[in-house]
C-alpha cells in the first residue's frame, strides 16, 4: 500500500535496491553477462531452504532506524566524547580571557582592568603571550569534560531509577543537582594537575614556557602531591558551578520550550534545538560565574603562591575582593563558554543520532497506572 511504503525509512529508494525478492536478478553483473538470445534462468527451487546471500552491489534494507540505544554503554561513550569536545576546545579558545582574569586576581595593581590587562600582556609578551598555557588548558579541561558530561548522564539516570518514575519527575531539579555534583567530584580529580600547572605558567613570568617544561618544574618545586594542593578549592569552585550549570540549563531549556517556542521540542528542527541549547547555556553561565567566583579567586591565589593558605588569600584579597575581583570579565567568559559548551555538546549528540539535552519532562505515573 502507498501508506506503508511512504512511512518506511527508505521509501524514496527503488524497491530493487533493498528487496530480497527475485527482482535481484537485475543486478549489474547478471545483466551484463546474460546473452539476449539465451533463455532466462529457471527460478530457484523452493525446496532449497537456504537464506539468500547478500549481493555486494546492492544496498541492504536498513535494520534499525535508531543509531544508539539510550543509556547503553555506547550512549555514555558518545556523551563522554561530546564532553571532551565541548570543554577542551572552548576553554582553549578563551585562553586569552582566562590569562587576563588570572593575572587580575593575582596582581590587581599591575592588571587594573580588562583593557589595561590586555595592554600589559601585549607589551610584555606579545601576541603569543595571549595563549600561554593553552596545552595544559586543552588537556585538563578535555579530561574534565569527559568526566563531567559522561558521569552526569550516568548519575542522572542512576538517581532517577532510585527515585522511581513519580519522584523522578517531582524532584527532577534535585536529581539534576545531585547528578552534576557527583560527576564534578570525579571531573575535578582529572582536571586538578593541569589546572595547577596552567595557573603557575600563566601568572609567574619566567617560570616556564608551557606544559613540557612547566610540569616537571612544578613537581620539583611542590612535589607530586602539590599538583592536588588546589583540589579542595577547585571542588569549592567547580561543584557549585556545575550544579548551577546543569540544573539551571535543564530548567531554562524547559521554560524556553514551554513559554517561548510554541512548537513541542520533538517537532522543532535540529538547528532550532541547538540554538535553544546555546541560549540556555549562556544564561546558565552567568549564574555559574557569580556562584563560583570566590572559589575561583582562591584557586588562582593558592596555585600561584608557594605555601599559601586560604586564610592568606582572604586576608590579602578581602571578602569584597574575593567576590568581585575579576567578576565582570569572568561573567563574559563563563557565559560565552557555557553557551558554546552546551551548543557543541548537543551538536555532537545530534551528530551521533541522539536527542538534545533537556526540554522534555516525562509525565508522572497516573493514578490508574499506579493501581494497575
């Protein structure tokens, strides 16, 4: 029937390209080798019960429209790969902003503002100085992104299963918060060594040119455990940041599809869905920057000063400076960064045949379904 033919995923292909019927006799090698005067070959005997071998010249009928099963090991592997691309590339791209921000936090008298900070770097280090520390940035945040996004998808499903269908919907925001916090604890362990080397390379002139000479110098100076000296402040910065990043993103995207876009998400085009992902990520990034900024100042201070403590940082920076120093630049940087990360991550998921993140909340079980 025409209806079933049009609903097939290969309705636009001629039938002989995927059919296993006798029309396969139209294969090119058979047409070329057949003598027009010779009789047609007899049809195969129905008594032979052997499956037909696939013809290498003909496309086979597709077996399954979905590419990756949700919540399968391959699904989590795809999310992990998307996290690597989204975090590593975006953090490397904003290395100049991060460089100025870190130096403003460490030496506010020399780097008094964003514009003067860029001017100081340009005069002292030239254009190449703007990307100082890009290698540890790329490696560290690629490792962090792999754990952050991959484990978030895992823990979100894990905690939802524990809560059950009804409570998973009712307390979805708590599940977003718990899943992202659990993922970030692991992700920061992967990030911390590269973050320590990056900050030292970027903020101490003459310490090292990059990762290759900076890593052994750091270990020689601080010891191997010194690479994790900033882990607790890093948790203090990144866990609230990531909880805000994921929970606010999921909520914002849901609100956009509910109140701004009149079309249900599953009926929207993929470019529109990716635009929503970027917009939701940028708005979420502004909240992330404000929440995590005091700990960001602590991380920069502790990784720059040998033997420094949190008390030393608070004493030197002051509470007001702890919350505000470098904040405007960090809002611009983190907003752009977070929006780009969600855009790249969801673009990778679309490329892999997966749905974009957020926007569809499963309905809670009805009373009838609970009784049955």
